């Protein structure tokens, strides 16, 4: 599960990753906008999902702000479901920090997976259903173009299905 600002954009990015079976917007920790990602590890690795999240879906140097959205509900967090996932996240974070890819410190948090409440139907698949919405055009469509350019082998034009 990944939280990185408004769930519309995070969901949209993951819906376009080959091997992702479903991306569902919802709330983690009671209020943080997050996306639960179900994927086929035969087609996309957890490491690749981490790369997409950190390099495409959100700004890991911003804790409670992503684009125009500000507040603790937009906190950047990777939620892990197993010790192996935690180890993978921590290892990837160490690599990113060691590479100095970002000019500011990475502040995305790493937390154990807890309760997740699915968001209202209105929020599911929002970017696809409202592709001309100025918010989507300005904030989220560029992420899909970055995904297409940076990961052509992972990008899929057709969105994953919503559970």
C-alpha cells in the first residue's frame, strides 16, 4: 500500500503499470489517502513498484504536501505487509539516499500495514473517468507521461481493473 498525496494520481500511476491487477483508493491510519495495490509478482516485482512510487508517483522529499494538496492526509508513506517488504523498502531507500538523486532529504515514511478503508465510489478510477479535469491534467497526466518514458516495459495503456 502506498500513500503519496491525493490518491487519484497515485492510483492512476499504478493502474498503468503492467502486472498490477488492481489499484484501489482508500484511507490508511484513519485518514491518510492511500492506494492498495494488488499485483502479479510474475509480471512486476515489488522493487519495480517501489521505483515507480518513489520516482514517478510522488515527491519523496515532501511529507505532507504533494502539488497543490497540503495536510497530514497527504502524508507520504509506504505501508509494508511483511518483513521482506520492509527490508526491500529500507534497502531501496538506502540506495536512493546514497545515490543523492534528490537534492533534499527523503521524508517518505515506512510503516506496517494496518487497517484500510476503501474510499467512496466517486474516488475510484477518478483520473480515467475525469481525464479532462484541470486537476488531473495539471497534476496527474504528467506522471503517466513520465511513467511511459522512464519505464516503457512496465507502462500499459489500458488501466488495471478496480476491485
